[in-house]
C-alpha cells in the first residue's frame, strides 16, 4: 500500500495544561482535496503549524509522503508548500523578485532554470503583467495568488492553505477556488485547506476533517456528512453543538 501524502497520528499540542490540539489523527491521500473545518479557536492553525514544522507536537507524529516531519525535517518539508495564516513577502520587491529569492534557495536548479520556474508559476497563478510591480502595490487577492505561487514553486506533493479565502471578496474567492481546482487537475496536487466556513469547504473539498476545541469531531467524505440531516449545514451544526 502507498503511504498517504499526509499522516497525522495522535497529535497533541499542550501549552501549560491546556490542549490546543488534542489527539488528532487523520490521513490525506494522494490527489485529495481535504478540508479542515472548525470554528474560530478550534486549533486549525496550531495543527497546521505542527504539520509545517513551525512548532513541535507535545505528542504524536506527522509524516509527509512517508517522511517524518520531526526526524527528517528538511526532506519532509521539501514535499510541502504552505500558506500559514497569511503569505509573507518582501513588500519592496516585485512579485518576480520575491519568487526568485525563494527559487535561489534550491541549489539543484541552474540560474536559468530558476528564472524559468518563476515565469512558469507566475503564469500558473495568473499574475502575468503584474509580476514586475512591487508586492506592496498588490491587492489582497493578488497577494494570495503570489502566496500560492510561492507554495507551488518547489513542486511539492502537498499544499496546505490556512484560511485562504480570508478577506477576499466573492469574486476573489471564486478565482481562488478555480485556481485550486486547476492545480489539482493539471498538476495532480493534493490539498489540505482550512476554513471556518462550511460553504467554502463544501464547494471545493470532497473530503473533510472536522475539529472543535482541539479534537477530531468527524472525518470522511463531505457528501456523507449530510446523511440523516436536512442539509449539510444542519449536519454541521448538529456535530458542532453535540
Ligand atoms: N502559543 C499559544 N499559546 C497559548 N494559546 C495559544 C497559542 N496559540 C494558539 N493558542 C490558542 O489555541 C486555540 C486554537 O487556536 P488556533 O489559532 O489554532 O485556532 P484556529 O482554529 O486556527 O482559529 P481561527 O479560525 O480563528 O483561525 C485558541 O484558543 C488560541 O487562543
Ligand atoms: Mg487559524
């Protein structure tokens, strides 16, 4: 059997006596778009920070495509692209400049290939024509696209987006959704996308992991979440208030 792209096993994060994330276990298989859904304060960002190696779990383990994030960190993180909370850029550099800075960190690429890869990802995320403008002049939606360009630059297997629609207008949210679906279809990328909005997850994620107060509440196919309830929303509310 193939390893899942993401394997979260019994992960807990305790700060003093409080468990921000409490014994979470789930997997994301290759090619899935999986939603991580939970209300504000559920622990989504804390969990994502552990998956992306920014903080260590108090207990449990996390593997990306079979590689443990703690014991083989560089190798594991090389398979991952992520935006945690909001993407980070140098505002005085151009979009291309920011991407080139990152591309240069990969010594396996020649300078010519680095530039070519930057052009490729700019085209993929639809920032052509604006790539030579300073990032400080970008709209929120453009910054989100540039963040995704950063995340896919190193050709990872798994992309993690933490609340990617935050602050975007309806058109921006729709464009983001289309971009994610395009990346999924054309590059076969696997996604874990967090949100506190059911509607957003439902539109794009065939699989979902629900969490509340640090704990796993439900995981499975989004369409099965609805079972026995009038609507998906009813099912969600039922699980969240149980
Ligand atoms: N370093 C920390 N020390 C103590 N408590 C923390 C720390 N970081 C987060 N928390 C708390 O952990 C809980 C989970 O926070 P987290 O940011 O992971 O939630 P979230 O699901 O991402 O919420 P949101 O939807 O608002 O982004 C919150 O109650 C938060 O106050
Ligand atoms: Mg958060």
